[in-house]
C-alpha cells in the first residue's frame, strides 16, 4: 500500500463509505475480466461471496486507488487496491496490475507488505487486498527534518535512519534472491510504521531480472529541447525535479519506468535489461537523500536531469558540509542544517558509500545489496574503510608517493606504464600496518599477459625481489595468466584455475585484508575470498603496493584505504592484537581482566589459548634476539634479515657471499631464502620445520637433508642437483628446478603442483605428471622429450616445451591453452591446436607445412619462421601484432604479394617494414638495409626478422658489414625498447663465459640490465628482451638486431 496523505483517525471515521465488495462467483473455467473470451486462459481464480466493507480512499496513484476496508470474514482492517475508474482501463493496465500483485505476493518478507487476496469484484474490476499499514513515509520524515521539526529530529537521528535503510536493503536483497527488481525505490515508497516496522511499498513496476526496462527511444540532447513524456493518463508532461525543497517525481506507465533522480543511468538507454544493479543505484539515491535531505540530482527539465544521471554529475553529500559550497542547480534553495547528523556534519564515509552505489559504471558500483550493507554495517560498528590516498598519474610529480622497483617505468598520457620486471613492484612509500584495502584500475596492452597483482602486510626488505612474498600477495591472471591466487608468505592459500586476462581490457581490481578475511574482487565480482584464521600481523608489516611480472601493465588509478578500529572490541581480541605487536605486558593485563571476570567455559578456554600464545611468542622473541647475535658473529659481512612471523622464524640471506649454513643448525626456520651464495651442503638444515626454501644459484648437489620436511615451495634454479628423491611425499605446490641436472620427475608423482619449471634439465619423459589435475603452468623446454602424451587431460593454461624432440602436439588437443612455446622441435602439424584460446604461439624451426589450423584464433603473437609454409594462410588478412614468419618455403613473389596487401593499412607499418627487410636481404641490398635502419647517436640499428642461432646471427651481421647490437648504456637500452610496441626477444652481441661478459665488438662491458642475478650468471649468449636474459634452449633460433657503427 502506498500512502501519500493519511488523514487523522477522526477524519477517516467521518468519511466511512458503507459499500461492500461482493466478490464475483467462481466460474467453471475460472474468473475472467468482462472483455475476455471463454476460450482464453483464466487470469484469476477466486472464491465468491460478499467479503469487504469499503471505507475512505487513503492513497491514489497514476493507475490505482487504495482504500481502507474491513475484511468481514476475518474482522480485520485491510487495504484494498483497485484500478482507477477515472480513465479507461486497457488490457496492458490490467496485466500490469495483476503482475504487481502476483510479484508482491511471492515476496514473503517482514519488510514487504503481504498480499491477502487477488481477484475481480462483481463488476469485473480487478482488486487485491493487503495488510493495512499505518505510519509515515521516509520522504515525510526527511521533509520534516529539513524543515526543522524538533519532534521528528529527536525521533529520527541518523543512526535510526541508517537502521531503517538497512531494513529496506534486507527487503531488496530478498527480492533479488527471488529474481525480482523493484525498479522504483525512493523515500516515498518506504513506510516507517507506528511500531517501528519498515515496509518497502509500491511494487507496481517491479520486474523479473533480465526483462526489458521499458525505456523509450534515445533521449535527444539538442540545446533548448525539452523531453516530454506520457503520464499514465496519456497526457504530455515535462517533468521537473527538486524545485526548492520539494521533489516532484513522476512514474510514467509504459514510458519512464521509475522516478527521475532515482532511476539508474543504464535503464535510461534504449534496450536496457533489468539487473539488480539498478536497484542498488536507487538505494544509493535513497541513502543520499537520508544524508543530504535532498535528492542526488536536480534539474528544471527531464533532458537535463537524465543527462546528468548518464554522466554521473552528482555532488557528493559531504560537499554540503562546507557552508560556502554552492550547487549551481540548487542556488535557489535555502541552506539546510544537517541536524540529524553528529555535529551537523554528513559523515564522509557514508557519503562515499552513497556515491559508490550511485556510480555510473556497473563495475564501480556495489556488486550486490549485501556488499552495500556490509560497508554500512562496518560504519555502524566503527569498522569503515577510510580513504588514505586517491592517485592518478597526472600532474607535475605523480610518483611522489611511490617507489618503483624492477623493470622499466614511464608516465605516458597520464598513465603509469610498468614492464619487464622480474618482479616489477610499485611500492607505496607510506607505512600502513593492519587492515588495508587497495583498489586499482589497470590493463595490459602487450602480447604477453601475466599478473595484475598487489601485496599487503609485507615486510620492507633490502631485497625487493622477495618483498611481496613476505606478506599477502594477490594475483589476477598470475603465472602466465593461468591462475588467480592469494599467497601468504610465498605459500598459496587460495587458488582458482583461470585465464582471465584479455589484451586491452580495463580491470578494476580490489584486494583487502580485513581482520582474518582476505578478498580479491575484479570489476565488482568476488574472485577469491577466504578466512586466514591466523592472520599476519605485526608492527613491521607496513609495506603495500602493486606487483607484476614482465608483462606491460598500464595503471590509471589507485585508491588505498585503511580500516578503522571498531568502537567496541572484545578484551581477548585486543589481547591477541597486543601479543602480535610484541606488547606482552599489556596482553597479560588484559588476560587477567578476563580471568577475573568469571568467564564462561568457552571464554575461559579461549583465554587460556591466548595466554599460551603470549608465553610462546615472548619466548620466541628472546630467541630471536639470541639468534640474531649468533648470526651476526658468524657472518659479520653478510646482509641478512631474520624475522619472527606468524609461522615462526624466517631468514633472508640471498647474495650474502656465504659458503656454509652451519650457523643455522638448530634454528627452527619455517622459511629460508639463501639464493646466489656458494653453499655446497644443506646438512645443517636437517630436521628444520621449513615450508619454503630457495637455494637458487648454489652448488648444492644432495637434497637429502630436506627429507621429511613439509615444503610447499621449493626453488633451486641453475644448480647441480641430479635427484629429487628427497622431495617425495612433500605437500609441494610450486617447484622450480630450471637449469639443473635432474633426470627424473618421479618423486613429484601424485603431488598437487600448480606450477612446475624443469627447463634445461636431462628429462626424457613427463610420465610422472600423468593425472596431475592441479597443474596450470609447465616449463619443460630444453630437455630431451619426444612426446607430451602424459599431459593429456591436465588443465594447463601455459606450456613452454621448446627445444625438445617433439614429433606432434596431439596430446594438447582440447586444452584451453593461452600460451604455447614449441619452437625448435620436429613438429609437422598444428592441427591439434584448432579452436584453442591461444594468444601467444611460438613454433619456429619445425617442419610445419600449413598455418590453416590456426584460422579463427585471436593470436597476439605468432613466431612461425623457419618452417615449410608456402603462404600465410588465414593471417594474410588478419596478421598478429607480433608476427615473425620468414621461411625459405615462402617465395619472393609471395613476400611481394603480402607487402602489397598490407601496404597502407593502419597498424601494419611495422609488418610492412619487416617485409622490406626480408626482400632487401633476398636481393643482398646492403644500401636498402642501412636505409631501413633506425638511427641513434650516429649508429644504425635494424631488426632482422629471420630465425638463426646466435653464432649464425653473429656471422650474418659481419657479412653485411655490421655486428650484433651492443648496448653500452641505459639510453641506448631505452631507445631500443622504444622500437618494440609488443615486446622484444632478439639476440644481441653479448656472451657470458667463465671469464665474464664480452661484447662482440670488443667494447668493454659496463652497463648491465639484468634484473635477476641468476640470469647474469648463466653462461652463453644473451637475449635482448627489454631486460637482458637467456634462452634456456641450447642452439635456440631467434631473430636479432644488427648494428652499424657509422
């Protein structure tokens, strides 16, 4: 029942109309309206008999009339709504009226008015009866507060109004769970009853989720043109809103299905489909009205109003706290005092909640009513996200708050571009312990897609590579776009197999730690959410930021929030937090208070557990001091970081120059990072409770001291280990043994691995991986594999199997691979790859005769040179952005035909230049090659899009009077990076031997762009890929850059 103007009780009694409604007798085929035919399907079925005694009209709308009535059978007061008889009633009106009753009757909820009966009276007039609700609308309450009526102000302070709003949200959330959208939420349709009940009224235009919104043709926006809409009576009417302090709203049947100022912008557009997000917008407008005592939008005509809704031109409620602030659309309004708010100020946090619900873009709006309620409840409990920083990258010093660690960075078009880091970190300079939320907007434009990530609660370290691993790390599309993952201190605690990243798509990512709740959302959708029952805490966990790996990531906006402490906290909660801050004396005092309060058995048990934790942590803190002194004496010149975390002790001593781990004997470490040292024995580690271990770059051969440990992460790249037997039975999830001497993966059989790198070993079979249903990323390049058959059925998203002896790809058929590297094999057909969602494929230097099986694939990168292809097949019309295809089987005439087809096409100029280079090479035209080269500091540089080994490329360059590119400084490195919009992977003239690094041109080695110390120490030729690295396949074939010195 909608009640616009309820008269006093005495007035109602004077207007009693003694009329009864004799309900029509039941017909054989069911009750039908008069105009229905006997063959039509019955619209309503009711029992006959006189039942209701009608009284006064208590509400009138555009289509219906609501009367007070007496149910003579049950002897109760009810409200009866019937179609208005003032105008002709169409079949559409009748259908909508019946639909309203039926929808409302299906929503049995304490905050939704119950429907008693639906039927026709003896005159075939449709009606339905419902609970009679007495009270006042929220709109009237807000109007009285605005007018300064003391009784209303005292009765409805902001906390009570928020409770009313929460009940409204309960009703709307229930309706959404039943697939119903209200479509007309506003203060006028919220009734606050005499005894505190809250009812959401007027479900007259409610519709099922997914139905059409009923919006008319596109709104014309020409200057001076009003938008006239039809009212329910068919009259033309221009709607104006917010005139002075009164809001005039209109719901127009069949046209504007909702109230201007409260209707979601997406519903204004033609062809709109109803979704719950529309109601969330209206809830935001209602909350706005509660806070600011005015509607969120104002305008003198419908066109202006709707245009402002479409563009989100809404002043935040908190802006009105400034007495000098003037809204140009409300300049005629008298100043409003927010007497219902504490100290007369609209809370900024609530203003932010309302504005988020009012977001124009769905991805910025709350994903559900429950999410809105959670933020509101957090505010009511004193637990609200407080904005610390809102950052874009415009202005004179956009990186003042940030430190960039690893990779390349550039501000371009007011956006931050990060790339080529292993990892690449954007570290916030401020220190933020405790509960933190990070929101950022980013996209990836390169061919290689990997990891939109952030970290919270990390420990600042001199080793930036490990910093993100010391706290909570969240990655969307991590591990070569194969996983969504949450890690805790380098241990995966939540994963989802997915390949979500798409090139050029903007993602709004949110990550948060809120007490023990960890959550990652993307575009308003929960991706991962979990409870960490022993959350990381401590005063040193203050590092937060964004993180990635290699892929070019473009960041446009970042917001950082911290969580306020609740107004009321349990003493035991406070004691636990003090323990984790090493404040043991304070914790002991609080625990004594609890024990002296005659606690319940459960509370006593918890207090005892907290007391045990306090004693344990106090003892371990003393041990930390003792062990720190011991290690400092043993390694006086080695930088190390020994810490006490939730899991126990962790030690970081990478690049420490140590050759012996003996000083660690007896130290109960759970995490040890000792990469890039001269360690030969792990014996001092025997019996340690390690869960994460990294000894990359060491001279360790025997892993037996690790036997029996519960490792979940093991990394030992570029080492001397030959056997993994000691790892058998461990709960490992991540293993990286690239560049070692391992001959068998059998000890890994039946493990729940998600990531495995075994490149550059001595493997001949992957059979132990058979049936490993958790594996999403595999690097097995540079081995002696002849088949991938054991991988059949594994949910892999990324595979690197280059440099083996593979004959076919049949085992990959049906996989959902996004990245596949199979260059330098013996493969003849790509047919098993048909229909895959591949974005990156390298298959150069095989025996492939046709690219036709790749038709329809949306590849961003394709390396297919040095094969037997006679033409480019499906890629003549739609070439990938990064495309290397030169093969002896491609005739010169075919290259000329391709050049002619691509000439002048926007976006293909780089492809055409590659063809010019290839044609000049076939003519041995040195002058043309020099003409095509880019010039920098008097030197000429030219990419040669042919595939050769490093030694072949070196000889080739010398034959053409140049040499493989030399990069003596950062400026040259930056110039070469600028040549490649889609990333690079080319031989350069640098070789590493036991004597050190040597440039082919005899230039002294000075500038080094290795971001990973391991890469700098590998022997062999070096690849230019933005950062300098190695190709792990012996004898690999790559393109290269030739340099002429003059």
